[in-house]
């Protein structure tokens, strides 16, 4: 089979990069062809060769870019995305027509971002509605656990989609009113080897996050003075800038003594590594005892688990994940005490540190969780197994008469959110009758 992967340009690619690369590798391992391109809200693309872009970037910070063997074939940076990825200026009528003709040559088009986001570059642009009717099967990939707020306008083009892949339970349940057959298919990973089997050969913790409010990195930072072994922190983002700013640090990032919690953590041995490449993260996970994900969101938790990609990488590398109760809520894959160490989202900094310290010292628990993950869990995330699930979805008819597939009916709240988003693109509203007409017109 031939697959075209595409993505609308966005600000933060995060784990989508890893998903695209490893899914591509999995599909290629199975003997399929994969191409990749990006859709940009422009009428023309400034000409620049891949070689000149790569040379320019490598002169600046070459060590932050890499290319996955067997992946898309493009160099990428974990924060900045891909270098030289073909871009389609879909505001241009001719280029949009070429794109649709290109899509028609594939068995399926995999949309990593199925509709454009509400960033300023997309304001008042309507032409994206014309991208989907090309004769091939469209597969939407839902990476985010808050589809009703971020991508409700997907229902405006839902009749063109053959299926929707949701990469974790929060994404799956947040899409329950999406009128596209959906299935939970987890993020793909490359699984090989065993690492660091001896407890005494490992030391400390690693936490790698995009610093957003709901990622709750500050809850870890506050606990670091009471954690007894080294804590390595990686990542960046808006909350990192606020947390570390001399002049604009938010009041909540000071402790009761008027000191910045970041400065206190550094004084107690926290090692900050900045934005880490995936290879660096994997290498560090081979030497630490624990991987910490302090994130939680009541909104995401209302839909289900929204676990960190690095938690799966930790399992593969033999480190034990630490996560919050809300971050892992209603999780079909992981159980507290069996596959990860749980921290209540209400924990004080001292309580947070006490739980981490106990996990750092409890060798019996560490071995039990590590073994459970290696034997029971990570096989579900193998890139070849995940790729097979995509192929299966494309080969099946568009219906929900198969185990694991579901389709909902858009409700009033989703239609209201959709119409709010459509107004951003200067598009007319849809109503519940219009949406139901889509539903009844589909072959089920």
C-alpha cells in the first residue's frame, strides 16, 4: 500500500514528530511506501533548497538535528520540526489542485493534524475545506486529549474521513461525539534490547516536558530540595520562561521566603539540560531509576489518561515511571503500583518528594514495576504492531462493526464549539440537522 502523511503547520510539534517518524518506519518495515508533506496557509512558498537549509542549520546547532534510519528521511529537531519537508501552499488554487491529485495516487492519507489550528496565520482562510475530497481514504490522527475545544471543526469535513486514530484514552474519549469511526491506536515506539538491569547501577530521576501550565513542572521543582538523589530536568516552553525570568517571574513561582523556586531547586542540585534530543533522552533513561511526569489536568482527566510519551520510553529503557493519579486516570494499559509509581495531584511538595524518595530506595518495587512493563506493556507500543493497526483500519470498510471501533453523533456542545471555530475561518455555521444529514448519508 501507499501512504501519504500530511500535517498542517503548527507552533509546537512535540511528540507528533516521534509518532510520524516511528509510524513511517513501521509501515516501511511492513513493505509499504510512505511520503510526507506539510500544508501551510500561504499562496506561495519561498524557494529554498533542502541542502542550503540543512547546511545553514548545521552550522548553527548541528547536534540538535537528527534523522531516523527507516523514518521519513528528513532531518528534524524536537522543538523546530523537520528540515526540507515539502510544503503545500494550499491557499493557492493550482497548488491545492495538485495536492488533491497527489492524494488520489495513495491508498490512504494520514492527517497528523486533521484540520488547521486557530493560530493567527489561519485566520479567515477557508480553502482548507477543499483539501479532502480526492478519492483516497483519509485517516484523522487525534493526538490531543481535548478535541472538542481544539478541533471541533473536524465535523465540518467528517464525511470525507474513513476513520480516526486516537493515540491515548483521553483523545479517544474526547472524540466520543465525532461522527467518524474511531479506534484507540497508541503511539509507536522502537523496542529493542534490555538496559540497566542492576538497581545499583542507576541513580536519580529524569523529567522531560514542554513547560505548559497543565504539565505542572513547578510541582516537581518545588519538591526537588527534599528529593535525595539527583534530578535531571529537560524541556522548555512559556512556563519555563516565566519560572526563570528575573523580571517577569510569576508570583506563584516564588516560595514562602520570596525566593524563586527554580533558584532553590538549582541550589539543591537540580540539573537543567534545556531542550533534549530524543537520542539524549533515551540515553539518560538508561541510567536513571525513575522518570517523572508531574502533569495533570482536570479537563483532560474528565476524558481519561493522557500519559507522557517519555513514560513509554522509560519503560523500554528499564526506568520506572512516576505519574499523577489524574494523569493516568482510567488507564487501560497501566495500573498504579504495577506499572508506575503514583503521586496524588493534591500532594504537597514534601509529600511529592517523600513518594519519589521511597521509590528511589525501594529496590523490590523497582524491579517488580520494571519487569511488569517489559513483559506486559511495551509490546503494545511496538512500531510494527501499531503500523499493522493503521493498515487494518484502511483495509476495512467505513463502519463500526468491528471490535474496538466506535462512532458517535455530534451533540449540541460540539456543534456550538465547531461553529465558534468556523467563525475564526470566516466560514458559515453548521447546525444539528446538517450534521445528522452527514451521519445518515454514510455507508455504515
